[in-house]
């Protein structure tokens, strides 16, 4: 009888005592106690995983088969995958290939229990399927070697051999011995997966005696204790388990008997796994089990559980009494005696699954022969193979490696993504060591960047961030910051840019299949996860989604519509030109024409892109020329302004006045307003054809305005302190000129209002008013009572409005006439030559100052 596992012993299948191994079916079913418990704990943990629990039996069995066929990791290479195809998996499950592709693989993928990747040949034809059982990968990543699912290569091989012996399909490879089909290989169709899974669980819960350890407690008499035990193993109802047990009994792999009692009445039911009994040399038939049963069973209560799986796996089956004590090869089942009271099963005893392999048992032996404490956790775990002190710091641990990688175990993702630059990790002192390229390896940061926006944006890929080196983390942080800034410029609410980038990363990660399938974290983040992928020409499009609104992109819808219309048009042309083609030939011709059309459109796209680039270059050159021209014009304008600022005043000669000082400017505006006031007054009080009359009116107005100007100057001087204007004569002149300008500006509206009143009483205005009055009275709504109060009021209002419009028109026309006459007089005066003007100027006397300057 195999005893408890001790340090230094390996978990493996053991042959029957005293019998040589024949390499047949019995070898695969002869499991040692430690190996059986190890495999039982692994299968329980797999079936109890949240992604597998609750599924039907076919997906559960597929998960167990793929788990058993998984390749164990070797050294630093984290493989854990298996290669298979749909038809082969269907043979393992006893179902058709269509069932595998429609009811098994999709269910496992949707629940997150399985990740798959199609393997193709050089021509792109599918040749297989790479599968990764996610509970196994998660166990390796989080639990390490101590997790129940973390079986070694030898243990996985033993589990696979056991499954082959129970329900393997069997095959005949070339140049090798054929593998015989399993016991239930011929059981296919409905319920085949349930029967195979139930047989596997019962074999793992059966000791060397061949008797299944039954559960304790009260059960229904109709189903029996064997059905209740199988129901707890499969997680189904006792009635369903009774049907499975009946089918297994009919298949000849299970025998059910009842224990005889002293009163010759039927005792408790028992279940024997005949393949296990035969494997241990105990080929006990049902008839033999009924005879002399009292001599082959010990009186140990069935409730006293002897060998138990680890505590973590017990809960998966719902009862701790399923697993029992291990017997010898020839021992019988240990049943509870007839008179024993039913009692609860004892708690399972934890069995060490993977003990530390030590030779002497000292605590310091696992530390390289030196009894000192390690400097830090895992300080020796990343030791290079060929050296004693060089630490391969850039290589990620096994748990963080990619699950579907094809690289060599010694290759590092950092080497692939940084072009082969290999760096040395910091030593015990924490300083970076020199590398071949002359640069120092940056230390990796465990957490996300300190910036809150970047922490939100990179939250969905925190696992990938931990797998990056320090140099890669800096590049990813810079790329994420640039994307957040770019998104903020597109959105109405820039503060939502980090969350939008986080949603993009989550979608891309889901599209990939999760972090487990990301082979190169740095390349995936910089070239797939963070970048925007516009599906059309709209710069706001990202995978068919508008970044600014969050809705579907209209441009992408137009592109899809155009592609469908193109396909329909080409299909119609094929049907019209080649009406006699069959379906296959028509499809081939259609595909060829679509490819030709796509090539034409690609060439057209390249041509248009080149034209757009040339046009963009032309626009850039034009913009550069325009900038240079604007700069030259600004420089010329600045030079002209500086030159003009240096000119003296044209009227008074004051230096640096830009041609006209402030006081002279006020005087010119005052003079222009005085001329305007004289013209306004002349429009109604003078004969416009008589220049003398017009000049007389203008002189009268000027005299009146000059009187107003003099009055305004006196009022201003009264408000100013004595001697204040003497300090700055230029300021005093400007103030007096401005006071004169204000006096004329206040008088001009009065002249305009007076002119409108006088022009409103002219014959033209009165005639227009009478016509408007009569027109309003003849309106259709006043025809019934044209002399009524409402009609008279409306007519009077219309007449006043017409009179005012006529006065404004007359004022504008007469002012226009006067300005034309004034312009004509100015041109006549300016046309006089210097020879005519100089004698008059010579006759003018000079004042004292000017004469002194000329004499000097």
C-alpha cells in the first residue's frame, strides 16, 4: 500500500505490488495515493472555477481534456497551451465536430474559460487550433507552483494517460505502436460527455480496492447512495446520476451490489469501478462480490474518512466524504457496519501536494548552500543560467509571461521591442549596471504614473504596464499623454479625455482576447492599444465611433453603403454579361472583378493622396510667401509710421506731430463743421443758385458759431486755475481747440432740425403729405368710414411721415448741390499758378520776428 508522500518522493503512477508493469490498461489506472489525490484536487479545482462551474457536461469535459493535454512550462518559458482541432476534440468528447464548434468552444470562450487561436499554414489554410485553459494560466500567474492546477509535466502526463485509458479515441501513428481506444470510446451521442466525466471523477475517488468511497448522510432510497455520490461529483440531481450509473453499469465499467447482513437482508449499496479493480489485480465479478462479503470488508465506518484531498477542492463536490482511505491492492472496501449510526464526515486533512525537494531537511538548504537570509524576495529566482551573479532583470517572471508565446525560453520581450538591447538589472545595491550599448537600464515602476489622468487612462492595462521595463514605461507614458492631449482638443468636455482613452484600451484588449494573449506589451500598447484607428476619412473617427459624440460615424456608414452598392453593381454586370455561369464560376468571376476594382480604387487613392500632398505643399509654400509678404508690409508700415511721426505739423509747424498736431486737428474739424452748418442753414434760407446769397448765409452762421466758441472758451478759462495753462502751451492750445469743437458740435444738430422743419413746410412736402393722407383714407379698411376718427388718425400719421421723409430728401439733395458748388470753387482756386500768386504774396508785409529771421 502506498504510504503518505514524504519529501524526496515523486508523485507517479505505481504498478501493482509484486506484478511487473505490462504497459497496458492497468498501468494507467494504477495510481498511487499521493498521485490520485493530486489529480483529484486538480480536476476539482478546474471544475469549481467560476468560468467552468455552471456549464454543461460537454464543455466541462472539454476543459478537462484540454487541461490534461496542456504543455507544462519549461524553465522560464510559460507555454501552458495545447494544439488540437475540432474533429479530434469531438472524438475525445464523444460528440460530432459541429457540436464542438457550436456548443462547446463558443461556450468556453464566452465564459472566459478558454482562449483559442487558429493556426494556419504558409497558404493561409487553417491547420489546427491553439487552446489555452485560462484557469490554468491564472493559477500559474497568481498561485504559482502551490496551486492545485499547477501540475508538473509528469503529473499532466499521468492525467492524460488516465483519460486515454478511460475514454481516449485511440489512434495509429506511423512507425509507432497504436494507442488502443479507451473503455468508453464507443460511447457517443447524447449523454456521452456526462458518462465520461462521471467515470473520470469516480475513478479519481476510488481507492486501490476498486470500491467507490460513498458519501455519508441520509439519501433517498429510490436513487441509492451510489447515485447520490455520483450526483455530488457531477453536480446534478440524484435521478440524473442514477441514469448515468445505469449506463456505466451496462457498459461494463461499474458494478453495483449490496452488502449482505447477518439477517440475510440487503444491506448498504456499493459501487465498484471494475477497471480499477482489474488494474490492481482484483478482477472481482458481481457474483463473487455477493458471496462472502462479510469476510472481505473491514468494520471501519465509512464515515471515518481516511484520505482526503486538499481542503480547497472539497467544496467543489459538496461533500467531504467522497474520498476515502486508500487500501492495498488486495484489500476490500471499508464499509460502515450495519449497526453504525450515521454521522457527519470528518474534515478533510490537508495533504502536502508539492513538498520542497530537500536532501537534508535543513531550513537553509534551499538558499544555495548558504545559511544566511535572502536579501529580498525572489533575489535568486531570476538568476541567469550560465552565470552566478548576473541577474536577468529584464525578463518577466513565469507567471507574467505570455500564455501563447512561440519564442525561445531565453528570449525577453524587452529584447524584441528594443531591437536587441539587453541590459543588466540592478544588483544588490540597487544601482543600474553597465550594458553593451553604453546605457543604463532604467528601473521599472510597479504602479501606474502619478498623474491622475494617466492613471485613469492606463487603468485597463495595468497588468501590461507591470510587464514593461522602465524605458518602455517612459515611452508608453509619453504616448498616452499625447493621446489624452489630442482627445481633449476634440471633445466639448476635455476633462473626459482620460476616460475615453481608457475605454479605447478596454475595447482593444477585449478584441485581442485579454492580457493573456498579448505577446508583446510594449508593441501592443504603442502600435495597437493607444493609437487611433479611423475607419474612414473623418479625423474624429475611431473604429467607426465618433470621438466627439460617442455615436456611430456617419462617414463609415457611407463607406459601407458605397461598398455594398459597388458589389451589387458588379454582380449585376456579371449577370448581364455572363448569364449562363454556375454558382461557383459566378462567384469566382465576381471575386476577380471585385479584386480588380479594389486595385483600381487603391491606385486612385494613391494618386489622390499624391495630389493632396502636392496641393498641401503648394499651400504651405503659398502660406510661407504670404507670411513673408505680410512681414515685409508690416515692416514697411512701421517704417512709414516712424517717418510720418517725425514730420512737423502742416499748419503750425510743431515738430514730430505726424504732419498734424492735436490742436490743429481740432481746428480743422471745427472749420469743417462750421462750413457744414452754413450749408445746412442755406438749404432753406438762401437761393442755391445765387452764390452771393449762399455766402451771406454762411457768413452769418459763422459769426454766430464764433460767438458760441468765444463763450465756450471763456467758460473753460474760468474753470482752469490761473497759471495752469502757462506751464504747457501746447496742451492749452489743444484744450481751447477742443472746447471750440464741442461748441460747434452742439450747435450743428439745432441747425439741422431747423432746416428739416422749414423744408417740411415747403410746397413739395405739403403735396407729398396730401397724397399720403388721401391714400391712407382710401385703404379698404377705411373705405366704409373714411372720415371716422380711426381713418383721420391713420391718415394724419401717414401725412406726417411723408412730410418728414420729403424734408430729409430735400435736405440731402440741396446739401449735395452745395457741396458740388464748393468743390468747383476749390478746384478753381487751386488751379491758379505760382506766377499769378507770387506778386500778391510779395505785397504782404512781414511781421517783426519773420523780418528779423530773414535779415539774419
